[in-house]
């Protein structure tokens, strides 16, 4: 998919970015995707690969826009082998901004450990 999105898709991107910023996350929009970073993390280590940032992409499926997680492929076992393409996993419909923002926040939020001491 290229960066030339219809206005409705761009609107979904901007609305999700705004919802995530309200939650305190740093968001970079690069259509058709956005990168969400947890600003509470050490920025020198906050990369997509360590769980403190996450790429989320709009994907058209059967005429409907859906949000998808973008999971990096595993590193190849041998040097010189090319990286596999990322895995794309649906999150939900593009219209469901609140639930998508909640799920993204759940994935990249740094919370205090919960549970009872032993």
C-alpha cells in the first residue's frame, strides 16, 4: 500500500494519533502507519523491537480499513540472509479508535509490577 490514502483513511490515522497523544504517548504518523512510543522509556533504548514502541498500520481488507499490528520478522540465522517481511496482525476496524488506542496503550505502557509479594 502506498502513502496516497483516501481522506477517510487519513482521518482515521489522525484520530488515532490524537487519542494516543492524549494518553501521553509520542506518535509519528507516516501514512499508512504510525509509530507509537512510550515517552517514559529511556529514549536511547525505545525502539520498535523492544516493546516500548509499536508500529500500527492501516490495511485495506475487502473494502474496509482495519488497524494492524506490525511485528518485525525474526532475524535470519545466518549473516547475509535477508530479513523476512514483518508479520501483520489485525487489531480491529479503523472506526474503533477508542478500543485500538486502549489496546496499543496496554502493549507499550510501563506499569509498576502488580501482584502480591511472596
